[in-house]
């Protein structure tokens, strides 16, 4: 992998996305709107204070997964990836370039979502807002990395959507949003404890409520980081030049 080629790939991706206003709106605006909708639904209760951190983990994660996976797959189906890889550009440069590009978008998306949730929706934060921002960025990057991984195996956009029941829905169901994981059946609790979105939800909840110390939160961020690195590596190793 060469830094100049990776950055050139990231720049090309960002330029393409800039020329697609609908994708920009989906990435930057939709997660905040969904968080606002949840806050509005529970406006007269304290429910949003309890589930707000989970929503801050959930919506950016899903949006980044969908946009990243479909955009990457489109490069392969259109033949762009095959042309790029015929040049001095490796699979690692391609995947890492996409990671950098969507990582930058994830930072911007997270800044908007965190600001909207705390300032507009009134989500109360007991710990540092900076720590909340760091965890939320890691969560959005997780969605990006898993999206890249899914795109390496999918052949069509429809198959990308089919990966959601495999990579996304179990994490939502077992992440502690609907029921605390310690109340799940033992096997499901163990599975849920290993899933990366569970760690993002735990960390964001801990930052919001102040129920855990900083070491606990940073450990969760480290676990998420390991998942991100692993997904990017596997995605780069399994990426095909084009879709048959």
C-alpha cells in the first residue's frame, strides 16, 4: 500500500460524493432526523434519555453500512475497479482509500448527529462531550468497515441489502436496545457481548449516564477498533476485481 495512492483514491471518492446531493443528505442529515424523530415520539417521557445513546449508535451505523457497501460495489460492477487495479493500485490502497473517504464523512456525520442530539433533542451527557464524540465516530467507522466487508462478497446491490440480516440485524437485536443483555438467554448474552455494536451502545450509554469510568469506555473503543481493522483487512483480501 502506498499513501499517495490511498489518498488519491479517497479524494476521488469524496469528489464523486460531493456531486451526489442525495447521498450527501443521506449521510449527513438522515441520522439526525431519525434521532430527532425518536426524541419527538418520547417528548413527554424520560425514555429518550435512556435510549438516546443507543439511537446515536444505531442510525449512523446503519447509514454508513448501506452507503459504503453500495458505493463500493458500484465501482466493481461498473468496471471502474478493474481499470484501477490494472494500474499501480492494490486492493489495500482501494479499500483503505474508501475507508479514509468515508471515515472523514463519518466524522462530519457524527459531529452533526451528536450536536443535534445534545443541543436540539436535549440528550444529557454526564461525561465529556469529546468522549461521546470519539465513541460515536468509532461506531460510524464500524458501519463503514462492515459495509466494505459486505461489498467484497456481494454481487448486486440487492445482495448488499441481504447482508443486513446477517451483519446488522443480529447486532441490533442483541445489543441491549430492546432488552438488557444480562436478561437475555445465556447463549444470546454471550453472542451479544462479542458483537461490536454492543460495545458502541455500552460506551455511549456509559458516557451519557456516567455509570462507568473512562477506562471502561476506552476499552470498548479498543474492541470496536479491532473489529474495524479486521473488517478492512478481510475486505481487502477478498475484494474481487469485478462482479461476474
